[in-house]
C-alpha cells in the first residue's frame, strides 16, 4: 500500500513496534516485524487467507511499517500515542512486536477508545507478575498493569502452562479466566460480547511448531489449533498484537511463517462483513 493512502474507517492496519528492552530472558523480538513481512511477502506463499480473501488486493488492508522507537521508558508513550492516532480513524489495528511489554501501552489506547473491551490472551505464560526482578513494565507483567488500571472488562487466557503461585494469586485478584493447556480440548468455544482485543504470544505454540521464541515451553498448541481459535472466535475483533517471535532462534524461518500465517487470518477476521 502506498504511504499516501488515506486511512478509512474499518481498515485493517498493520504497525510494527520493534521493542524488546524489557524482555525478561533474551533479546531479539525487536527484530521480528521485518522478518514477519519478509515471510508474508516472500513468494513461497500468497496473501490469501483461508477464507479466500486476497489481502494483497483488498483496499481495506494497509501496512504502515514500523515506528522508530527511543530508548528506555519513552517508547511506551510513543506507542500509546501512535495507537491513539490510528484509532482516531476508526481502523482495526494489528501490532507486530516486539516483546509482550508493548501490549500494555497499546491496550491503554484501546481502553480509551472502546468501552467494555475484552482481551483474549494466547500464551504459554500468564504475564501477571506484579513486577519481575524489580521491573513493573517487564514483558512478564503487562496484564497486571492492564487489569489494575481497569483498562478492560474481561481477560481470558488460553494456552497457559507456566502458572506459579504468585501469578495464580494475581489471576484470582483480577478475576482472570484461565484455560491452561492441561484443561484445553479441541473445539474450545471462545465467545465475547462487545469488542475483543487478541494478544498472541507466539510461544502459545508448542516449540515443535514455533522454535523461534525466547521461551521454549513444551506442551503447547499446534499451528492448526491456533488458526482454528482465531477463525472460530466469536466477537468483534477490533485489535490484536503478535509478539515474542525471536528471529535469532528461527534460522529456518518456521516461526516467521507461522507468524505471517496468523497475521493473515487475524486480518481476515477483522475484515469479515459481520465483524
């Protein structure tokens, strides 16, 4: 899409936020947005989603590139302001991370735009620490910040397989609805009233399907199961992020392709006529 094209209500817009300064274990997710685009446009596949929508020909799909970020805490303000500016045009936004820390400033903007916002969080980790090693803005903490500020009305987490006592206490404190992997079964129905924000951490996938993540946590979803959750989600999908893809651990590009595939299916859901 040309950079001069005007934003229109209902567009699905992609924006990259290459930030990983608050990664709790390993740097690298800041490199992800261009790698996802490379996989998306690399020629080994096409831009059609599984419902047949050719996103390359859809006038309502636009990629706006990456935001140039400063160091330290300043990017949080930059990210929130950039998302505010986009949402003012009534577009639907897919944010490419970056680590999971970016979800907090993004949802701050979405929470101002949408009343009764719901979050569907797909992840191996609940990311509910009050702080992690003294950092309240770590990628291990975004959902504590979101919930304590009352930015959303409902948080549903699926795929969790690393819950510990501290995060369990936080989940109970914030009334988080958790479906962990030992309880998950194919055909899980995910239904929401009102607007939905999807936060997709690529390590929700089993490492066999997504080796290019910082935290290898066995026992996760297959790529097919994840795509099914996206396609079958009941609710109005207004925003999403794809985070924690680490190209440094993805020499064969497997996780890049999985991320690009999920991006296509998320955008297709956003552009459905009844969304």
